[in-house]
C-alpha cells in the first residue's frame, strides 16, 4: 500500500516512513506543496499524511486539489496547530482525521490503518493472524471461530497492538490511546497492566497462544508472522 | 486626604490667622482714632473756655451757662504742671452710671487763685460703636470665608471631574482587555496631558503583554515539531534489536520525559487559549453529568489506588459554558484528588445547587494557598504532575466568574467551586 507523507521536517517524515515500512507500506515523501501537488496528480495513494504549515503554502491547498480532482485518498492531517477552528477547517475540506504533533508513531499507524480500512473495504473487514480474527466493523473478536467477550478497552487494546504488530508499542502510547484526552492527567500506567492481564487471560482461555510480550517495562509487542 | 481638602485646609488656616490678627489690630487702631478724636474735642473745648474764664473775677458758680455736666472747676493748690489727658472709669454724677471717660485736666489762674479745670467726655458710645464695627467685621469675614470654601469645593469638584473619570477607567482597566484604554478628551491642559500619558503607558504595557502572549503561544507551537521528531525517533529506537534491558530502561525514561514535555506544552497552549478567549462557543452543560462521566473514565485509576469514593449529588448545576473547558476544569480537580491521594484513601465529591466540592485525603499538612493556583508551584513529590493544572482551573473559574477556594481540615484537602449564576 502506498502512502504519501507531505511534511517539511525531514527528520519527522523519515521516522514515519521507517516506522510504517515495517507494515509493508510504501512511503513517498514530499517536502513542499509543489512536489505534493505533482505527486498527487501523477499517482494514486492509499493514504496521505498532510502537514498544514509548509514552506511554500498552506497544506489545505493540497486538500482542495484532491477534492477538485475527485480523488478518494484518505487524508490524515498532522499539524502543530490544534485549535478547534483548524480541525474543523481541515475536516470540512475532506480530511479523514486530524492528529496533533507530537504524536506516537504507533497512534499514527493505527489511524492510517483505520482510514485505509474505511476507504478500501467499504463492507466488513476482518483482521486475521494465528487463528485470531478481529471484525473491525462489528468490533468483535474470535479465536478459532469461537467468539471472545472483550470489554471495550480490551478490544481497543488488542486492535491497537494488532495494527502495530511486530513492533514495540510504548506504554505511554497505549495509555494515550486508551484514555484519549484524559491521559494527560495521570502519570501512572498501572491500569494498562490490569487491562493487559485480563485481555491475555481471556485470549488464553479461548485457546490463543499468547503472542503479546512485555518488553522490559518499556511497552508491549504482539509477535505474529 | 483629598487634594481638595488639602488646599481648603490651607485657605482655612490662613483665614483663621488673618482673623485672629486683624480683629485685635483693627480694634486697637480704631480705638486710637476715637481717642485722638475725643482728645481733640476736649482740647478745643478747653481753648474755648479758658479765655472766657480768665476774664472773670470770681469763678462762676455751678450751673453757670458756661459749664455743663462735663466740665468742673475746683480750687486747687498752685500747680505748674502741664495739662494731662487720661482715661478713667468713674461714676457719672447725673446718671449714676459707671462708665469710661476721657478726662482733660488743666490748671488755670483766675484772680490769682489757682483752679483746676476738668473736662470729661464719655467713651461709652464710641466703645459701643467700635464693638459693633468689630462684630460686623468678624461676621463679614466669616461669611466670606464660608462662601470661599463652598465655592472652592463645588468648583474643585467640577474641575477635578475629568481626573476622577480617568481614575475610574484606570481602575477597571485590565491589560488583557480586548479593547485598548480610551480616556475622555479634557479641555484642561494638565488633564489632557495626564490622559495622553496614561493612554501611552497602557498602550505600551498592552503591547508588551500581547508580545509576551504571542511569544508563549509561538514557542509552544514551535516546540511541537521537534517534540514529534524526538518522540518518533524514540519509538524507532524501541524497535531496534538487539535491545538490552539497560537500554530499554533508558528509553523508557526518555519516553516518560518526552510525554511530560508534550503534556506541559498542551497545558501551556490551553492556558494561552483561555487567556485569548478562544473558547467562545457555549452551550448548557450539566456539571453533574460531566463529573459522573469523568469519574467513570477515571475508574481504573481510582481502583488502582483503592480509593473509597463517596458521591453526593444534591442538585445538578446546568451552566451555559464551553463543554471542553468545563471538562478540563472538573477533570483537573477530580484527577488531582485521585493523583495526590493515598493508597486506600478517601475521596468525597459533592454537588449542591451552587457548589461543587472535591475532598480527598493526601499529605498530612495544608498546601500553601497563596502559591497553589500559580504556574509551576507544585507541592507534591509526584514529579510528573505538571503544576499547570490548578492554574488552568483558576483561569477557567475566572472566565466564568466562579470562585475556587482551598481549605485543609485534617485529613481532608478540600477544593470548592462556588458557582454564581
């Protein structure tokens, strides 16, 4: 799958590309509006990551161009500005999501996956690995065709690890993902352990071999081929 | 003391001194004039009388048309002295009234006999006149003084009016007001100058404030991209292999630090936004619903710390406000009560028709209420509490006219928001 990263900070765009490469995404980088517009005209992408403040203009121009060319790429805005006005403007122009800097790459990856799922497979989508099946439409989980009853948080956690599979996901990223805006108020990640313990127990009971591994108290990693 | 009273005080002092000095001086001068006048008349009478008496051979008897009640002639021992003029109190032979008289005594020789001639003139009438004049003068001066005071007072009030107007405006002026300071034009040069100077001063401080605000805002925003790079590289570092436990521990600490920076950044931007009034959208928000929703969200943390939570919802408060800000406000208070609580501690949340109170156990001494709501004045050992939370609470309360207060009643720390609708 092809992703276009429109971002003038090379260090950042390279990080994103490196992280996403592990997921078999092909990333192209455009550092300014002009390059971005040329790329969009010439190629089709599955998802576009768009920084709004670019050296040669406003990134919203790119959104406008996409709309005019009736392209259906999923667009995620990554911006340092996070006022409600900025968000509304971006989303009104057809962006699918809005992520404020600084963000966790694992969060970005999860959002990209969600956008692609929504755009690509309009019907139901099932993510599968090692006998585990996640139906993202119905938000249900099956292990070897047997439904597993997970809480909302446990499901979110599983999906998050799944979309970032084979990579270490930091506990900060998990905490932020699970508690949304409320995360900023707490500094203790113990609640993740509780969710993780329950999730693992349920999956194990359903007969799934445990593929989720804690990495030195740094984070977690789901290892599936 | 008012400037007005100060000037009046000096006028008054001067007037009193003048009155005290002028009235006696006036009295003395007037009396001298009167006495000089009387003396002149006595001498005139004497000069008129003497030639007539000297031609007589015997002194005229009493009751002679030459004499009246004021003139007496008596035989006396020879006397070479000069005439004498003096003032004396004596009883009038006719009216039997005691009075002050001016007397002229002269010795004349009639037919080789020495006689003493005494002419007197009553001063009573003159003294009455002087007294009336003095009383009149005092009254006049007093009326003049009172009139001056009154006129001065009303005039001063009128003249100083622009000054008081400026003062009122200055008092209500805040540097973060959206409107610049506008003072009325004054026709009086001094006030016009004062107003211009004050306006310039206000303008300068306003510009400095705006610049500082913009700096905080820009700095916060500019910090976000490097932060994003830092966080991204850290995540890539996590993926490297082989990764030792030692390296992982270092990366974890870095991740925690970058998380803290990100939060701090978010908090600063939120504060700036509140100060900039960038949350204009309002809608009716139910505080009870919001608080219950937040408590549900924090349930994992509450369970984690085994906190015993008591909730008393006496009456819901619905207030027209920005839901995001109310969520931040209540969220900060509730999260603080959880974060700074003891393991197995207590937390009491109470809502009445005009207050929202959060109480919690925690450290066993009161926090410093002066520093509590100020930026970065954290008092807990919890290194990751960012010290912006309560300032944000205060700013949101200020925005909506709520009053937030803190008290400590062993062992409970209490934060109370008073909501006046």
